[in-house]
């Protein structure tokens, strides 16, 4: 199930699913650990003896955010309950604190008693062994803890009536026990004060509503490593007032996104809104220690018992490029520092990393076909250097670059320059960006070229002209080799991949793949080069999904999450990143507003196929537009940001008014 509403502060990330169940609690790092392990925290409402869980099919839900914020705006109504609810959730930008405000309006002519039930299914350290849940009477709060993971749960009615009205702790999922959430369904919790092992808890907060009256209450979860951490946060909530905290977060996020949003305010409303929402979603997926996480939708574990909650240097570099283009120096700098910490001494990045910098799981072997091989995706190393140069060009922060120059730039560039075929000059085989095949990819070749060009520019800036010439020479050799071996004149387009045969020749893979866009995206070829034009037109014609949903697939006959065997109509599921690459090409070749129109249409497509909250999945169902795989995918939002920035920049270059389409004097 997609995560419709992510909210976070870089240390604490909370995700809600499409039914408005809290599903993920990442702490103390974004992406590590998920303290709920994807299990739902149930939410139920009892009104004068009638009880409904939020998963009940009768609920009418509208899951959105307040404009330009990471504060949710959720509307809830159920035909069996004579109330309407507006709920606002946020994770405080400063405290490791999640807060919910419930504003409740009676639709009855009689007084109502309303009870809200909040269930907590923690799996601390992503384990179901050795947790404790208990009620503490002094603070009238419930605690969950294990080792250095503590969570305090509390609530408030009005301005001073704090503490939970009912509570229960107990065991779950063993000995036939379902959990304390079952105890809530009659409106009364049993009050068991402590449980250990595989445990959960449920609390209740009560409201009394006058006829056609209104009420308000607050619920919060404080996260910390120790008892004193969470009780101190709880104390500050009560001192400041939870409403003040929610309001200050609205102000903070509007300020955070303000400069970027002003740059797109003349674009169509839906596209401008998707741009700012994408920036905010990106921030939720970035750990304060610098790791940029690919996705934090835990439901993907059903696919192969692993997640997307890792730092892929490639994804991180592309996200960083988007943030740089939008003017966000701090998160970009943090990611580049992260890369400096995890680069191997040999000068390459391995497959992926955890948010704390440790090496993550991998399916790339160190030994195959009876010989050793490097289990790398070489584009990841090249694109980090490319992003680092983009950072320096944009912000000119030499003191950020200086500590990274020798140990990151030179070390990685030396590796890229040496890890090549001695005969052709092309990069040696490595795994592709889709992590499905090994060879010499056009995408990877362009990324390695871009990394070496970036390194040569750094070397020149630092006055090391021998290194400049070395890296520039290697880049030139790669470009010439691509002309010879990757361009396929017979098909009139670039090959996706080549591999050496036993006889020394090359096996050529001519599959049309959207990643061929990398050949111009990273600057190895001009977007107007006739060979790129032919290649991109092949992508448009071959990979457009010919259903009412539309969009660009990854490549011909993409079987990942495949829902249709009709390859002619559905070459693969539509991907946001691939559709944005085609938009980027349209922008790059446009010489008029009319020629820019297809790019705007692709951006509108992205806005039209987002969830109502503005969240973008990795891919969507080609017939129903249902999100597939993970949602949100950080990369999807990054490509939207990069595309919008490129579109606005091209408008300025063409001196065209974005609203009237007329030439303007600048």
C-alpha cells in the first residue's frame, strides 16, 4: 500500500498509508530503523456506542497537506458517526516529536460522547523480542522502550487537561492474542498497566460535544534514546502547547520552500504545486547525517524481504543535483560529505549503504563465471563527482570542496580513469542502473565521462594540471569509444549496452531503454546531436504506454511489477523518472514556446498521475493509475524538480512569458 503522507525532520519519519493508518516510524535515522516494521498503528472512533476503525470501508477520506507545508490536512467522515473530523499531523522540525490535532464537529442535535482510540504496534529495532509497554500515572502517559529506543505517548484536551483517558498494554500475535486494539471495540480499554515481550498498546482520548458543537484534542508521540529524552520533549509540548508546535511547523516549511516556490509561481497551478510538494517530500527522505534514502515504503518487503530504505549513491547524486538546481545547499552538502565518508579506499562506491553509512544488503556478486568481478554500478561513482562539481558551480563554497578533493575527487577519478577496457577505452562492464544486467551501458558510459570531466575541472581549479590532463584525456577517449562502439548506424540509434564476445568482438543490445537519455543529460552529447534526436524519438515512439494512463516505460518488455503481457500496447509500466527524461530532452531542444509545449504536457502528466496528496510512486498501473512498487520514490520527485527548473530556465533563455506566451524584454 502506498505511503500517501510522509512527514519528517531528518531524524524522525512518519508515514501514513492510503487509509490514514500510521505505518512507518523511522528513528533515529531516516530509513533506519523502522520502529513499527510496517505494522499498522490502528486509529478508531467511538461515538455513543458505535465504533469504527479507520480501515472501515464506510469512511470518506481526503488525504492532503496544508499548502507548501509538511503539515497534513485530512478530512474524515463516516455515515454511521454523526461527526466530521479534520486532522492535522506534523513532525516537529526541531524536536523528535510527532503531533496530531483533531478538530471535531458534531452533526447531531443532541450531546455526544466521542472517544478516539490510538493503537501502537511498535517493533523496536525492527524486532519483536524484548519490548516493554507500560502506563505511567504521573504523566498519565504510555511508554514503549527497549535499550536505546524510547517512545512516550500522551494527549491533551483543551489547554490544560493532559493525559490519556484510557489505556491498555498487552501481548500480540502470540498465544492467540491479536492485540490490545481488539479491546477498544466496545469503547472501554482494560487498563493493564505493563506488558513485556511482543507487545502493543492502545490509548483513548475523550471529548464531549454539545449539540452541533465543536471540540479539539491533541495526541503526540515523543521519540528519544532515553527516558529523560522523551519526558523532556513531553514537558516542552505541555509548556508551549501542541497547537503552537503545529502552527510553527506550518510557518517553518512555508519559509523553507518559499524561495523555490516563487520561481515557479507563473507556471500552471498543478505543476507549481507538484514542484513545491516534491521539494518537501524530498526533505522527508533525507537523513540529517546526509544519507538520501531511495524510498521508505516498507510494504515492498513483501516482494523479496528487503526494502528501498537505503542510500544508492546514484539516486542520491541525482536528488542532490535537483536540490542544487533549486538552491538548497545544506542537504546537498550533507550528502556529498556522506559520500566522502563511505567511498572505498580503491575509489569506488559499492552497491548501496544504510543511513548510518554502513554497507547495506546487495545482490551483486564478487565472483561470477569462475572469476572475480567488482560488484559495482560504476555510474554511482561518476555521478557523485558530477554532482559535486554542480554544487561547486552553483554555490562556490571552496571550503566544502577542499576536504573532499583529495580523498573523494582524486581517488574516485583515478579509479574511473583506470577501470577501462585497454583496447576500446570504454568503461569496464558493471551493473546497470536498473540493477538487472551487467555490461557496458550507454548510461554508465555517460556517467563515467561526466565524472571524469568534473574531476578534470576540479584538478584545474586546484592547479594540478597533470591530473587535469589525465582525467580530460580519459574522458575524451571514452567519448570517442562511444562514437565507435555504442552508436549503431544500422538501427539509427545508440545501443543500450555492449559486451565483449569470446572472439573479442562485441555483442550489441539494441533494446530501446529510457536510460539512453543519460547520453545527453550528463553532457556527453548535445541534445540536438542528430544521433541523440533519433535515439530520443525511438524512446518516445517505442516506450510510450498506449493506454489512457500513458507515460514512458523503462524499456521494451519490462517485466518488473509487470501487469500486462501486451508488449505492443504496454512495453512496461509508466515511470515518472523516464517520462521526465523525455521532458528534459524536449526542453533542451526547444527554440520556441510551441516546441516547449510537449515538456509542459509531460509535467502536467506527472501532476495528473500523482496521488491526491501530491506524492509520486516509482511507477503506476498502466490501466488504473494505481501506484506500483514503492511510494513515494525520492528519485521521482527529484526528476520533477530538475525538469521544472530546466523548463523555467529555458523560458528565460527564450525570453518567453510563461503565462501569455509572448516574447518579453529582459
